C-alpha cells in the first residue's frame, strides 16, 4: 500500500486519525484536548475561534461546554469529518469555514472570547506562525484568551536528546498519517509574547515537548 493510500485509509474516519494522534503523543492527546477546552470556555455562550480544527476533537469539547464556535481548517476532508463528528452530539452552534489560517484577517477583529490553536502551529513556517499569532490576537475581545497547544522544542539536555530520538519514528508515522512533517515550535511562549499578550499559564507534558500556553488580552 502506498503512503498516500495508507494516509487516505487512516483519514477515512476520525477514529483512525485520532488513533494515529494518540500514538504520536503516547496517549497524551486526549489530556491535551481536555485541557485546551477547559482553558478556552469560561462560560456557556463564549465565542471561540478554533484554527486548524482537524477532525473536531477539540471542537466537540468546546461545544459540550456551550461555546459558540467558528472552526476553520484548510483541509476539506478534515472539515467534513469534524462536521460528522460534532453534529450529533454538540450543544452550541458551529460555523465551519474551509480556509487557511492566513485568511483569518477576514474575520471581525475584537469579536472572540478565545482563539484556539491546537497542534497546528507546528504545521506552519515561522513567518506564517508569527503572522497568524498576531492576527489571532487582534481577533480577541477585551479580556479574551489565546490558547495555543503544540509540540515544542524540549528543554536542552537529556530531554532534548530523548525528543530527537523519539522524533525519528514519530516523523515516519506522522508522514504516513498526514502526509506532512510538523516541526516542534522552538519557543512557543516567546512567539506569543511577541504579539504583546502576557502569558497567564503554561503546562507541559512528555518531558516538556508538548506544551499548552494560555495568554490573555487586557480587559
Ligand atoms: C494535527 S491536526 C490537529 C487537529 C486538532 N486541532 C487537534 O488538536 O487534534 C492539524 C490541523 O491543522 C490544519 N492546519 C494546518 N495548518 C493550517 C493552516 N495554515 N490553515 C488552516 N488549517 C491548518 C490541518 O489541516 C489539520 O487539520
């Protein structure tokens, strides 16, 4: 089976794709998604912009907390799977947009209580990341939160060495699953600080290589 055929097979249902994500994160992805949703919705009715929604694992959790979600992804097959996954169970309304993160400046500024980027910044080039983070910040209402979770470069020393070793099989699996290679974000906190938003909290898993950062616009 070619890697493209295998990728299509894996993308055939959210369960297969999600099983791949569980393998890539050694089972931590569900914990990460739950923490992202918890940090993103403070009360039912919150307006949340989710960039790179993938198969809707976070979208589903945001909806279950009563958020009004605008979910965007550049991949039509991901949007399709996310819609199928979220529709039967969700509580809050979702607006689905098939578009790239580089188009978020078309969305109204100052309108969202939270902007969520879960496991998608590492798919972007440094230039795109910086642009997207800046524009995402502008989409926040006063007091709104930016929630970014991703693979980051582990702290120097044995943890970095372990990450480099682990990434060899991980990169192979990732290529088979999604047909592209992500790269750890070198310093997620610094990249978020560069937008002018103060960091409120950061949580790490997997020897510091998986990080959740919450930043907040002044009220
Ligand atoms: C690894 S998946 C993560 C999905 C989901 N957010 C999660 O946490 O499980 C990354 C998703 O981001 C999307 N993505 C990556 N770069 C993007 C971009 N520049 N614009 C829009 N979507 C993007 C991909 O299509 C993919 O669905």
